[in-house]
C-alpha cells in the first residue's frame, strides 16, 4: 500500500515549491544566515534553507528555499 506513516507525517508540510535564488552572502551564525537580495538584507533561519551553494571566488551564493518562506521575508 502506498499510504504509510511517513507520508501521513509529511502531508501537511511536504508540498512546497522550491526555488534557487542567487544572493550575496554576508554573514552566518549557528542558526541563521544574513543575505542580501536587491539591496535588501534579511536573516534566514537555516531550518528554512534546503541547500546552500557557495561561490569560492566571491561572496555570492545560491540558496534553495521554498517560495513560501522567500515571499514571507521579501513581501
């Protein structure tokens, strides 16, 4: 059967659309990162971020985050 406990737990939380966003990486703490996008700075909790790809040569980065959380910060 395709319905299992894991699916039941993930159902209300697992259906997000994720996007990759190019940002300028400013600062990182143990629980959050500070980024700049379109001359606006914002702290993002690391729990919201799925993946971070750092550019080794500069302070630019790509973050994978849900559209919901992205819109929540930059409304």
